[in-house]
C-alpha cells in the first residue's frame, strides 16, 4: 500500500488558505484575518503568518497599510503574465526530458486517463489537479532540480485553479491536448519542446 502523504503544518495551512480563496470563501478585496484563521485551525499565528507570506510572494494576496492582508482583485491580465514564464520553463524541460520520455511516458499517461474521466464528468477540481500533475511530471522528467524548483515556485496549481474558476478559462477537452503531448514524446517529435510551449501559452486567459 502507498503510505499517505504527510504535509507539514505550514503546508496544511497554505492549502486551507488556497482552497478558501479559490472556492470564493474569501473573495477578491476581502480581508483575511490572521488571528481568526489561527483560531479556526487551532494553531498559533506564526505558521499562519508564514503561509500568508508565501501567498503574498505569489501575488495572490496583498498587504494593505493599516488594513491588513486582502485577497488581490486579480484580472485576466494579472493571470496572463505567468504563462510566458511558465511556457519558457516547460519548453526547456521538454527539451531535456525528450530522450527519457521517448523511451517511457508512463509517468504522464495516468494523468491523461484521469483527465478523460474528469472531462466526461465536468469535474473542474480533478481537471486542475491532473493538469498540474501532468506538467509537474513533465518538468520532473527533465532531471534538473533547479528547473523543477523554479517551476514549483510559480504556484502553478493556484494560478491554474484561479484561471479556470475565476475567469472561466475552460477548455472542451483537457485530455486530448495532453494526449497529443504524450504522443509527441513517444514519437520522438523533434518539435516537441515547441509543442509544449504553444500548449502552455494556449491555456493562458485573454485580457
């Protein structure tokens, strides 16, 4: 049996805050009160403060003088900015990962299968989860830990969820596009890195 994933306290608080923002519990412009979050989760304010700093670094929230921490009122333009950066990183990752994935794409295939199920069910949460997981495995396959760390630091899952749920940037089929990427790696397509870059840019919301 696969052992359960154990998240640190800070990670649990981070996930709680992200879920609250994405779901609309805290709406754009609304204040997140550190003390209330700590009381609700029965933790000290220190790890809550650390998690809030992480979200501020991702530009999801902002500190307003004398008004505390608020959810940023993000626009399509704000969300759009991250995609060229992400596309460049994933293009590089695809170039490095191509020899490995040409021999074995098994790390990507389960997420494509899961995306077909999510598309059929209209399960937005699963679409976000498996889309992000697919791209994380692609970047991990590059074998470059610095590249993976940089990609992770962008907060891809949060931005993807916000793009889909706040702006309605929903595609008809997440699975088919990702299956095309898998086929390109499997077929040793010399243009696979460009395909990955175009795929990521195609997911960007339009201002």
